[in-house]
C-alpha cells in the first residue's frame, strides 16, 4: 500500500514560532505536494516539487517555504507562524508515469495561538 | 469566478437513497477528472478517475463527465452510512499537471 506519513497530527504553536511539518512517502514517487485545507475554501496548493532539491510555488506560497533534500521527504516550513496559518495541512505524492492520482497523508492540524 | 464550483452541502439522505454529487468548471481544457472521498480527520483518497468524457462505473459508484456542459457528477447507488464523508471533485489539464480541487460536498447518510 502507498503510504504517505505526516509526522505530527496535531500541533499547537505560538505566533512567531518556526514550525516544521514533515512528510515521508514510501512509493518512490517523483512528485510531492503541500496543501492547506480550510472550511469553504477547499484544498489550496502551497508548494510542490517534481524532483529532489526542486520546488515550485503553488497558489498560496506566502509565509511558507519547503525543503526536499531526499526523494521520499518533503518538509513544509513556517518561518514565523501567524494565526491565519491555523489550518489543516495535507501532504500528497504522485508518480509522473501514472494517472496523476494524488496519495494523501492523514493531515497535520496546526493551531497558532 | 472559481475554476471549479462545488456545492458544499451538507447533503443528508436516508440509507438506500441514490445520491448525486456535482461539480461545474469553467475551463474547457480540463481532461482528467477525479473524485476523492475524505472521511473526518483523514486525508482524501481517490474514489473514481475519468479521462475526457463519458461514464465510468465501479460497484455502487458511477462517475459521469459532460464536457459540452462542463459538468461532472458522481452517483452513489444504495447509499450506506459508511458513505458519510466529504466528496471532492478534482481536475487537471494533463495527467502530470497539478490538480484543481472543488471545495467539497459533505454527505451524511442516516440509517
């Protein structure tokens, strides 16, 4: 089974803290994605990566950065967390040679106080 | 105007009902259409995948694409309480392209 693992399911941070969200996939997928999901707004793409050390901005990259040092791992970084970054964060991966299906992790619910 | 529009619901139906979930889209270049199901506090999982127009059936689920109307549907026959979830439509131009998601429709099937 494809597995996308997000290390933290629930986090509570304070405004201004640096936050790391880690994601690991075990299917040797080339592509990895970070989304945030908010009620009424659906899934919005933050960043994605088609290869190691490569990154592309999605629709809402402001306030976020990413790191992909290894193929299986894609990290989302909030340099200085703000209350409007309270959200559910979803990591996903896909294979370039397949249908484009995204395999999602279970999500990380971040609350910024 | 959003590229993909989806009624958020909630949609509440009795067990055994036929459910129809829909999305409209604005860009006629979309070719790949997907439906994802998301249970509470879980990540979305792919339910149905369709390329271009037509119907696709898988058990109790049927996905329909009408490109002339820019309208896609997911039908659930003999709905079960275990079908209670949020259903997200998604589409893309190419199979290697990023997906554009609808906001999701919350479905509740009561016994």
